[in-house]
């Protein structure tokens, strides 16, 4: 009697929640445009000092914001876009004057 073992290899999408499948792949410019659109459509955000960069599907947010709530809103909007392979935020909260 022969035994058959089935190997369950974890896929890269299981290790990385941002990893896009081939069917979800999108050009960087398209991802960036959607993030910018989402941020611009949020009436509670002033994104004049926010810079969004996308390289190989990886999103990088940079700039300064008024408070933690604004920071969270920006990060949430950008993470909801399909086709991203990773997400980094270098947003900092400005100190009140």
C-alpha cells in the first residue's frame, strides 16, 4: 500500500496580505491615481502636504498631517486600493503651535 502525501505550500499571498494576484495586478500610475482620487473625495482631509508614490505596486505615503485621525484616514484609504503589493507610511503628525 502506497501513501500519498499532499504538501500544502503557503503562497506568497498568505504571507503578505498586500500581495496582488496576477489578475489584480495594476500599473503603478493607475494605483496612484485611485489613491489620489479617494483622498481628494474625502471632505475631511486636507492632502495638500501629502505625497503618494507607487513603485512595483508598493505604496509610500509621505508628508505631515494635523492629527492621528487624519493620518489613519489617509492610510486606510490607500490600503483599500486593489493591486498593491505593500504599504509604507512616513506620515508624521505636526505638533500644534
